[in-house]
C-alpha cells in the first residue's frame, strides 16, 4: 500500500515548522509539488528549500506538477464551470502522478502551505482521488502554523477577545461589508483590498503581507487612518514582486 503524508510547513518562515513535520519529512520518498504561475513558482522554491534544509539524506525525489491552466470569466456561471473543470484536471493530474511516480509500499508527501485545514485544497483532492478508486493509498495529516497565527504573533495580538467568537472569511465575501454579529474577522484570499467596503472608520485592522519572509510588511491601525496606506503599500509591493500574499484581522471597537 502507498502512504501519503500531508505536511503543514508554515506560511513562509522556514523556522515555523514543527518537530513532527521534520520527522515526517525525513520519512518521505517522493514529494509532489504543485507549481503555480500566479506566484512565479516562488512557493514551490520555498518548498524545495525546506526539503534541503531539514532532510538529512538524499534518497528523496521531488515531482513538480504544473498547475493546470484555468479559464477566467466575468460571467458567474462560466466562472463556476471553469473552476469545476480546473479542479477535475487537478484531480486527474495528481492521481496520475501518485500512480506512476509512487511505487507500492512507498511514502509520498504533499507540503501544505501554512496549515492543511485552512483554505487548502490538498485534502479535498486526495479524498476525491480515493473516491474514484483508481489508486489506493492511506494518508495522514501533520498540522502547521497558519498565516493567521503568523499574523497575530507578529502584531502581538489575540485572535479573539475574552469569550468572543472569530470568523475567518475571504475577500470576496467581504464585499457586502462586515457580516452582522461578527466583531473579529480574519480575511484571506483577498486580491482587492476588500476592507474598502467597510464604512466604519473606527474598525481596527491588523494587516500583514509575505508574513515570515524577508519581504514581510506589517501595518495596523484604525481603518480611517491606515486603509489608504495599506492600499498604496500593497500595490507597490505587488508591482515590485509581481505577486502578493496578505492576510488581515478586522476588529470592531469594543
Ligand atoms: C490558499 S490560502 C492558504 C492558507 C494556508 N493554508 C494557511 O494556513 O495560512 C492562501 C492565502 O493565505 C494567506 N497567506 C498565506 N501565506 C501568507 C503569508 N506568508 N503572508 C500573508 N498571508 C498569507 C493569504 O491570505 C493567501 O491569500
């Protein structure tokens, strides 16, 4: 039987990796590394760096899997169909690689950015492959430090207030403003500075880009004071590097 490990590797700082993850990395024969055009292959490079840094032998192989092309559309139905098609292609690609590159009895791994449970498709794709029944394997999951926790640590703030709830959402969902009844909100996957849609200038923002890397940028304050600055700094950084990853916590005043 093939074994697959899904290993959380932290969100950018190679030192934010657990002892358990390092032990599991050392037991892997084949690493499957998806390569995305959107980040210029930089996250794939960081994954390779993690292998070189922590694996104490050279008996492992890295198999790169170029992200299948994805059609973009302004039309919602067409966009949904394009995403479904892209997901299907990714399932087929990973299934083919698991079958052809991982021998029976071997151990394969996927290195999940941050923590594998948070806006990461790895577990969903593996479950879909298992459901198709063409390749058999058993898989386990090792947690990692998410970008959310990298963010709160760098801003030296808590995620929740005493006894309070926290919601984690996407930029797209923020376009209608902060959801009712939510006072502490983490926003990820936001290509569009969606905090612009919040009309309360007293909401606090704790913003972080490229957390844990040498390009890290942190800004915090009232939206009324810092929203414009974040938009400007984000645009400049994106222009300079060609891509950006940012996360933020929004907090309504007490
Ligand atoms: C596909 S999700 C993956 C999240 C990841 N599983 C985690 O636990 O952080 C990608 C989003 O995570 C956030 N992110 C990941 N790494 C980051 C970093 N180093 N700095 C800031 N945001 C990051 C961004 O919001 C980005 O759009």
